[in-house]
């Protein structure tokens, strides 16, 4: 085996790599990287390893472009992002939006223009050895100018949430892109938590965000701000992210940081409490073969402040009451640290279809551990149509201070009965259909896409009981709670 490595400091455009004996494998490698002689004493072995791997996957550059297109397409709304994917804190894929705990559901809003577009997945440790000899080649691209109009609807568990969303993206020259996003939620809540102690209520939440992307050769830098307001809650978030392509655009490394500061109040009161959030995200994606993309991303989230829901209460045994129990206010720890690791893979099939799989592990300082398994299939048919299906399974263990029924009043320092802190599991079955027209069909429009997405959610709780169930039950013997929900999203995307 012989590997010929140049020792000049100029950018090498083509380099021949010969492997094997007696006329073995010969691969002409488009090196597209800058080899600096001063790095060789420290990275000679790494360089050899990297060039071998690069030779094996040299047939895959076009896949990287397809993978980027797929990530951007999912990020614009074709794949399952949004509310059904973020009903629980342990499943958050981003914090560049507003998360709101309301009646037991965590509603995570992720503006389409934010980190997900550059959110890279993947792991190949050998390439980390070659980071020092990476190059700068113009490969990364800004998202296209577009208008994205979406309407969403959630109906289940006694909650109805619906509203429109509008995203506008515009380039300012070849290296800068601006984004504006407007989002409205109308919420009607009559969940098991609400009707157990109060009556149904309605409210509206409005979210406005703006962002800017900078392109410099193979790097994209993004930053932005989001504000979300409702009558008893205001959330503010700023974020910064950076993504860098390496090795002929086959590897992408990304980092992001977001800081949030929220004002938590109650209806009918001007008193608010603070909640501060910090999110750190690291992602690495890698083209493995000409048909396969693999990735990994790591999230660390820290929260400090008013973490309990002011409208929620837990119950404790009181034999003197006619119901056998009474309610008391929730008391949570003032801090929470969460860590999540996700592994994703995408495999392209010969007939233009693709398979997608994901596993995500979550744990936090409250004792919650969760596992998410997700598999999806995308299949284009005819000339303009694409159908998508997916199945997702989620399971979670309870928080240390959770109980459906405490033995007596303030029986421990922290007490909570939020069903999202209990032990439960859930499944999601999804179906999506899209219709796409390319450039030339409509004057002035480069691409038009219409999407319809449906998700059916089913959740079963192992130790959260339905106190609203009809019948006469002793405390702690009520039926276990379960519910289903339907999530629909329709969107129209126009690219210019």
C-alpha cells in the first residue's frame, strides 16, 4: 500500500490515491482541502487514515447535497417537526422557540428558520483526527428565498390548539439571509387537570421572531431573537449557531447556544416570577456511503427559576374530607439540568425512496429517564407527489418527587403530580402527502410545494389516575389515565 501525500502548503485540487497490490484499487480523489506542512509532524497518521476513509466514500458527494436538501425540506415542514414531536420536554430537538408548560403539555415551538436548518447529525471519530487539516471550499449554501404559510391543529386530551404561521426568508446579497416568523396559537383547555378543579378556559399566544444567517465559504453563522406572549406568560429567547463543512462537504460540525428568560404569572395578577434557560447543542453529521447518512447530536439544558405550573396542584390523603383527599400547591426544585443524546440515520433506496431511523435518550437531575424510537419511510410517486409514513414509540420513567397521591400534606420537600412527570408511554403514527412543482411551471416561482401531515397520538399513564372518571372509587384506585390526539398541519411553500 502506498499513499502519496504532498508537502506543499497550496490547495490541492486532485490527488491520486493507490491502494493494494498488483493493480489493486485506484481511486482518483478530489482532495479539496488545504494541507499545511506545519501540521504534518502532529497529524501524519491522521492524514493517512483520513485519506483512506475519504477514498472509500468518495462516490458520495452528491448524497451530501441530497441529505442537505432532505434536512432543509424537513426543516421547512415536510417531515414531522412541530407540536406532535415536542409534546414532552425530554424530546426537545431545539430551544430556538418557546416552550410552555400548560395543563400538563409541553408545547415546544421551533421556528422553521432557526437551528434545525444547520442542525447536523453524525459521528465518525476518524474525521475528528483530521479536523486540523480541514480546508475552506465554497460549499455551504444559504436557504432559498421563500414564503412558508402553515396552519396547525391539535385536538386531544381535552385540549384544542390551532392557529396560523407565516415564515418569510429573503437573501441580501450572496452571503446574508434574513428571516421573519409570525405564529399564533388559540388554546381551549378542558384537560383532566383543568376540569378536576376548575372550568374550561381559552387564551391566545402570539410569537414573533427574526433571524439572520451569514455565509462564509464553508461556514454558516446564525443568530436571532424570539418573543412569545400570552396573558399570563412571556418568553424571550436569543440564539447563536455555527455550522462548518469539512472534507469535500461529507462532514458537518455544528454548535449552538440559546438563552431564554421568561416571566411566569397567573391570570388576574400582575405578579410574575422569573425563569432562566440555557441550551447548549453540539451536532456532527457524516455521509457514510453513497446511500447512507449517519449522525449524532447532544443537548444540555439548564433551567432555573419558577419551574412548576402555577395552575397545577397535587393531592394528598385526608380521611376527614368527603372525597378522601385534598389538594395542595406544587413545589418543584428551583433548578433542572437535562441531557439528551440522539442518533439518526437515513438510507436512500435505489428507487428514490428513503428510510429514516432515530433513537434518543434523555435524563435529567429530577430522575426522569426517557427513550424515543422513531422510524420513517419517504416514497416519491408519479412526477410531483411524495408520501411519508412514520411510527414513533416513547417511554419515560417518573421524576423522583412525583406521586399521584401523597400520604399527607407536604410529606416531602418537593411534591408534584404533573402527569408529564409520571411514568408513561406513547405511540405516534404519522402520514404525510406533498405535491411539488419545480421551476418553469409558474412564472417567477422556483418551487411550489403543498403539504398535508397527519399524526395520531396515543398515551397511556402507568401511575397517573383519572380523578374525573365516573363512578365511586377510593383515593388511589381510580382508573389509570390515557388519551389520544390528532395533529394536522397544512402548509404552502413558495420559493423564489
